[in-house]
C-alpha cells in the first residue's frame, strides 16, 4: 500500500473524528441558543424542594482550577428560588465547598443528590446534626448570594475550584420549602454556535477529502487481477456463459483446512488485535467512501472505480480476519495486511457494476435490505448475556440469567470445542459456517451499494460459491 495514501486515509479518519466531535458541540450550542428564553437564559424546569432540616445544599460541583477569563466573562450561572411562604425571607448562595462543610458541620442539613423532571422526583441525602447554624447573612465566604422574599435570583460567574449551592431561611431556622430553578446565560451564543458548526464543516470537508484521496489511491493499487472484478461481461461468448451458469456478483471462498491447532483458537482474539486496529480506520474510510459513492451513483449512475476497489479490499480484509478468528476459525495462517488478493485460504471478489440504479441507492441499504437484516440478526447477530432485573415485565424472575447467541456463534463455538479435542474441523459444520458468512457478505456488499442484484435468501454452503442457473444475463 502506498505510504502517502495510507497516511492520507489515517489523517482523514482522525480529522473526521474530530470534526464529528466539534459538530456535536456545535449542535448542542445551537439547541442551547434555540432554547434561550427572552432573557437569553437556558433554564431547567422548576423543582419543588423541601426539607425539615436547616439547609438544602447541592452536591459538590468541581470545575477546572483555572477558567479562561473570556469564558468566565461570557457565561453567567443563575438560580432562582421562591419560598412557599411569601413572607419568609430566604437566602440562596454559592460558596467554596470546604467553607460550606465547615459552616454546616454538626448542623442538620439535606444534600440534593438527584432531580428527575418527567415525572418529577428528587432524591435527598439527610445529614444529621444537633447544632444551630450561625446567621448565613454574616458569613464572609459567599462567592455570590442573594436574599429576599417572594422570588430571589442569584447570578454567578464561574470560577475554578469546588463549589456548593446553598438554600436556607435567612435566619438559619429549620424547615426549608422552596421552588428552585437553575439556568445559564451565554453571551453571543448564536454566533459561537455558528462558528463551531462552520469549523466542524471545514474539518469534515478536509477529513472526507483526505479519506477519499487515500481510499481512491489504495483502490487503484488494489485493482483486481481477475476479469470478474475489473470489467463487466461485454463479449458475446462471455455473456452466453454468464447466462447459462452465473453466480451472484459477490464471490466468497474459504478453504477447509486438513488440520488445525487444538488450542490456538482460544487466543486468536489477542493475535488479531493489530488487524482490529487497522480495520478500525479502514471501516471509517469504508463508511465515508460508501457515502461519497452513493452521491456519485445518484447523479451519474456509476460507482467510482477507485472507491469501489478500495471498499472491496476492505471487505476482503474483513473476511480474512473473520475467517481466521471467530466468524469461522477456518485457518491458523495469519491474515496478510493488504487490500489485494493474496495467497490465503479465504478470499472475496465483487464484480464491478458498469451501471447502477440511481433511485435504488436511496432505499436498498435500509428499506430493501430489512428482510435480510432480520434473518441475519438471528443467523449472525452476536452474543448477549446478563441477568434479568426487577421491573423487567414478563422477562422472567428477578436475577435469572439469560443468554442469547446467534446461530453462527453457536456453530463456531462447537467448532472450537471440536478442534480442542480432535484437531479437525467437521466438513458439514465448516460448509454451514461458510454459507452463513457468504450470506452476510452478500448483504453487506448490497447495502454498500456495490450491486443492484438482490441477495438470494439461501445458504450456499461449502468452500466455493456455487453456480446457479439464470434465464437472463445480468447487466
């Protein structure tokens, strides 16, 4: 693989990942801007909080030790408190956590640990004590505080450190019954959100461009040696042959081993880790190039060749690793690090389509493929285990263990246990495992827009793709 193209692909994946993270921040800021009230405040719903003790306090809020002054100047945290007794004067304040703890040591108070709004529910942690709190109005350590009857509002500029919000009766007496609402106001939130979204768009364009550049180059380098994957059938003789004996355009093969190591399969998850790392980047590139190819097909009816061969190479690499590991346990030979065809007992080829339907590109990867997804969720879904919890409806008694596995997972587990004792892979079991994997990759290629030919609902078992009769040639 060309080092420049690999570098471009990796950098593109990293930049795209950063772009999506920045995009998430921008979306949150945008929704925050939309959620602002007339005062520019983003508020939580009002929470009715009550305690028979002398104070309601929040859990500790730890901020970074140093906050950029530009951030602090733009952000204002606010809290509003309304007493249930209009004549009672209440105090709301925020102070360093250490000072609040010293002040309330030995004094009964209540920590609000959690608040849910739909439906409303507050959780409290009551701290017992027999002491009497000194007048909160006389304390010098408040970072910000406000007192009054009716509705009282506190505003505070965030500072580094650990902070606690306190609500008390102004005279320090027991019994606090208030409605509390917290919010935040950010100056110029709209322009900030727009700037972040614009930055994410720029990063995304750069990342996608780098991925496409790298993938297209790698795809050209991985251009196939076989006619089936490089050119459509144009000659009359070839067309007649395809009419009489045609195969699905996705061809998956795997050679059954004569013998295998009895115990190596137990640690293949560890041995395959380098491939998993590489495939993480290749999979990200695969998603991006498939989207770009979809746009190209929508407007031109053609799948860009470089991107096509790159995506075929990624599927081929995935199949080799899965054949080696826990989708088949079909070989002990370590998979090669390449998108190309290689001398390896597992291979995958996809016939390049000269033309593709423009309309199907919008629906075949989700709507048309749904029946296959439902079947494959059972045939090749995966393993899930756990314990049923109380309140889980009709799922069974509390604490009863449950286990769900795909058919493929069960078959591969049986193959592994058989290998452990005999060192041999039963032929019938191997053929069935290959058939399920063949179905999976046919649907994967179809969903990745590589063909318009609908995958058959069948298990074509065995190491080689079977030929099926066809009354009309594929075009």
